């Protein structure tokens, strides 16, 4: 058996079959549909007797290549690519849940996912309960006969909290539940949740997978059996990733490892600077020894990731002054970009949460999320320093 190639090699050398032109880089297949040789070929293709591209809402060579790369990175059997990260989250939920089902989720999740649990899934009689990220033992008491899966992010958005994926995997297995992990902040380069017991892994490809703030994308990977359910729901409902965006991200994945290495190096240095700053109450970064889950982060992640969270002293007014003082970095709600981004979660990504809900997940008025980019670290720190001043 051929030895499995290293992560960086797989990211670069995974390619769909070359055309008759023997191109070195995969071309764009910007087409809505594909043609058939004859009536029997068409019939056999639609009845799934043949494994081939039919319509780009179902599959496309560019999306196939993107999926194959992420599957190899995550150690997954199959996947489906979506138009955005939230399309991946919703479609995965919708494919697996029925009316009357129940979901257990970590309380610390992205604001839009929280809205799904609170505002939309209940319309279809699907209920959910939250567990606190520092009390995994409480999950046992939340399990019901109708519970289908446990859902969590690690690291979390925006608080950069860490959940013990191995412990979650054991809990899910004990209760015969699925475990679904949003691995967006870590990327498969830093962390592979399937190794710790996850059944499905979700990514917003918009973030580090693209890495340059250009396109939207999402993907779910996992066991072939579960992905088949996701695929059959998604080919009918139409949230598929466009071939162009798939082509862009497939090329970006070739440099994921080197980019994330630099992101993480910069992020750790920024976190260390902020930790000693007199105008900062607290700093959270998984590879800071002060992080409450530092040892778990070291166990399941290769490095600490690209996101640093901290709280400016002085609350909302001080936070406004800080953001208004930023000159070099970008004020945006995105993350995982080559350009550093500062975000105020309470008024942007998590603004739909009530004050009580934000406080429950430690999002204060002074909380700042920094997506640390690829600029020189001295320039990143200089801009943060002058804004704090």
C-alpha cells in the first residue's frame, strides 16, 4: 500500500483527472450542465447506475476536487460543498433532522447558528438545549429519546474557547448520538475532529480556506452514509457551491499550511503583547498558557489558530474609541483573511443575541475579536498599540 502523503503534498497534488490538453493546473468548469452520449447514457446517469457529472447543482469537477482535498485533509470518506458556511450548517441539520427531534449544542456558537436553534428549527418542531462549555458532564442529563446529535465549535466564535473533542466524542458514542463539529477556526491543518470521534465536520470555506476574502463557500465532510443524506437533501434544495468559487478555494488550499503557520505565529505574538497591556482586561488565545483549556488545545491542535479575543478596559465607550483609532487593520465582520481584521462581536456577528445571551457566552461590550493576518507582526502590533492609546 502506498504511504499516505503529508498534508502539504496532498493539498497541492490532489487534482481531478486531466483533460486531453494535459493541463498542469485544474481548469475551471464553468458550466451549468453536462451532455450525454445517447438516451441510455442519460437514463443510466439519472438513475445513478453511472457515477458522473449531470448538473452543477449536483456535482462539478471543480467542486469535486475541493471536496476531495478537504476529505483527505480531515480523514473523511465523503463530502458536499455549499455556497456558504451557513448553507453547510443549515443543510446538514435539515438533512439529518425530522419534526420532533432534539439537538444538544454548546452555548458558545456563532450568532447565525444560534438563530437557527432559537428562531427557525422550532418552526419545524425541532428543539434544542445548550450545555456550558466548561461542564461537559451536564450533557448526560440533557439527552432525550429524540436527541439526534451534539453540536459544537472549537475554537469557538468569537471567544476562542476550547472544547475537549475527545471527551465530546466519548459522550456522543455512549448515548449513540452523532457528533458534529464546526472546525472553521482551526482548519484541518491544525485539527482533525474525526480523529477524536466526530461524525461530521463543517467548515466555512469563506475564511481561512480561501484566505484572501474573495469568495463564499462551505463544506461538510464525514462518513459516506451521512454525507449521502446531506447530498440528497442538497441536490434538491440547491445550496451548491459555484464551480468558480470551488476553483478559487481549491487553489487556495495549496497554500493553506504555509499561510496558517504564519497566521498562528503572528497571532501568538499579538496575544503575548496584549496580555501585558495595561488597557486590556483579559486575552484569550488557545496557545497562551493563561488560557483555561491550554493543555487540551495543545493535545488536539497543532498551533493556536488565527483568532485572538480580548477585552478593552472601559466598556463600550472605550471599545468605540479603540475601533475608531484603528488605521491599518480592517474593520470587518469577516475573518481568516490575509489582511488583519478587528471586529466588535456585540454589535456585529452576535448582535442578534440579547444582552443576557451575550453575557452567558462572555461576549461583553468591550470584547474585541482580532483575525490576525499575514502583515508583518510589528505593523499589526503598532496599529493595535496606537488604537489602545
